[in-house]
């Protein structure tokens, strides 16, 4: 009985170490990207939600991440495999704008940081909108220019 208990203990210990090794191998192939949204122009107010797209640079068009995140303290931590990515960041909610279209090289076993500065936003107030007059120069249109027809 004692031998059977010892053998079962060793089998359980070996299985646990094997599972731990598999999960550790996954961590070696991936890295953490921390995206910091610098909202200093808007008095460091928190961002509601952010739509992130991580797309591989190899031309395959395989989007690794296409997801909406809710940042905590204007920071987002994303776990991605190592490689080179196109990153698109869209702010949703109060600060609605497309922020960044850049290339990021993610290295394994390293925390990669990406800092994005937000622009100052102005809110719509009814009655206080000033739309400038549009001035069109009819002599400079592509239809009226002679060089456009050559």
C-alpha cells in the first residue's frame, strides 16, 4: 500500500511538472505590450474604451487582436506572440478619434511599452458653433484647367 502511494505521488508530481513546463514554454514565445494613453491635454481624464487592432507585418492580413479594451488608469496591457505588428488604436466614447497607425516590434520575455499622446478635444455646445464660409476658386478646378486635358 505504501509503495502504491509513493508511486502515485511521483506520477502526480511528474504530471504537474510537465504541465508547468508547457505553460512556461508559452510565456517564452509571447510578450506583454503596455499601451499608455497620455491624456495630459484633457486634464488626465480616463479614457472610456479603446479598440485595438494588432496585425502582423508579414502581409498575411491575419489580425492577432481585434478587441475592445477598457483601460485602467489609461493603460492597457496586451499579451501577444513575439513578432512585428501594425498597431491601430481607436478611442471610443468621449474621446472619439483614430490615434495611431504604427509598426511595433515585440520581443519575447520583455515588456514592450508604447506611449500615445492624445490631442485636446472640444465638445459640441449647441449655439456656440462657428462654421467658416467655404471659398471655392472656380478658375482653379481640374475641369476648367487646360493642362488637365492634355
